[in-house]
C-alpha cells in the first residue's frame, strides 16, 4: 500500500518470521530427539516458507474482510471473525500436508524418512505459530493503524498538519508523505476492487467459462504427456545417511570408473560341469575372446 498508515510491510515480515520460527522449532526438536540431519532436509525451509506465506495471506485477507464488515467492533470480535473465516482453510491444508509427509516416513530410505519427519513436524509448528504469533501481530498492527502511526517509525502521523515548514525527511517519517497533502488511511485495496468489479464478471461469462474448460483440458493432456516423459535423475548419494558407506562408494565410482561406461556381464544359463578342466578352459577362452 502507498499509505504510510495502511502499509503492511512489517506484517508481511512477521509472516515470514513465523515460518522461520517454525523451521527452527522443528529442526531443534528433531535434532534433540536424535533424528539424523541429511542433505535433503535442507530443502524443507523452502516448503515451509511457501505454506507459511500462503497461510499469512489467508489470515490478512480474512482480517480485512472482518474490518469491512465490522468497522466499529472491538479487537476480540474482529479476531474471532478472522479465525472463523481463515482457521478452517488453514487447518485443512495443514492436516493434508502433515498427513502426506508423515505417510512418507514409512519409506525404506533413511534420508527420505528424515526429510518427511523434519518437514511434517515443521508444518505442525507453522500452524501453531500462524494461529498464535501471527494473530497477535495482526492485533498489534491494527492498533498501530487505529493510532494513525507511521508503518516504519510508529510515530503518530499528523493528519492535517501544515507541511510547508517541515523538511521532506520529517514529512516522510512523521506525516507520511513529502507532498503538501496530509496522508489519509486508504479504503478498500485496489486489487480487491479489480477482482470484484472486473475479473469476477469477466470469468463468469459463459464463453469465457467454455474457453477455461478447453484450456484446462489442453493443460491436463500436456501434463499427462509430460508424466510419460519423466526420466530418473536423482543422485543416489542424497538418499543415504551422511555416514553411510554408499556415499564414498559412489564418489570413488564416479572418480575412477566413470570413463569406462556400463559394466558388461556374461551369464551362462545352462548347467555346466565346472569340475571338468576342458569346460573351464572353454569358459576362460570365451572370456578372453570377449575381452
């Protein structure tokens, strides 16, 4: 937002901080319990950040709707309305994510098991911090807006104050703008207005709906074709524990034997009298010819 009062930069930063706290809590608990930390676990914070930021946007959107519905209600009523709208969707998405990752702990690969344990636990903490820590931040940010305080310095914005005699830096930090007009809180967000007045009626047109169905069918067909073209490209070293013998084995194999190509094996499918010297000499001769 361009308004110095309604700007929510600190609110968004606290949403990201909430995801970071969830990652720290999950990693700390798993390490305390002795769960091995493998290299694949390093990807977990990016998953938690995506889900945490998504939950943050849901909470903020529900809070804004509650403000528009109950402009003069108390903080408790606003927060209750926000949780009534947002908590259900956040809870369902968290449950499905946690269930998916905890099912992944049944795998036989120790590294995948560790990754699922770390990530599933982080989703649980992310839900807890969103429902507690971020809800408190929403209330504090609302109180700052009600007090007409600047988003950065938290100093009270002097609405209607004469700005002609003040410096530009003072006006930006204490009044909210370098212009000669006093800063006022914004109304409905322009993005909300766009989706309500323009995008919604556009996509509900019957011809647009038909076009969307056709595009989705083409997308689905392309996705099915793409799934048939998937090739395995995972590094097997990442599926082993850090102290496993598999890692130095693949390191040495890549370092010393990668230039020789695939191994060639010869299988004798018939019953052979290995005690017979003539047979053994024949097998040796065959091997030499192959070499």
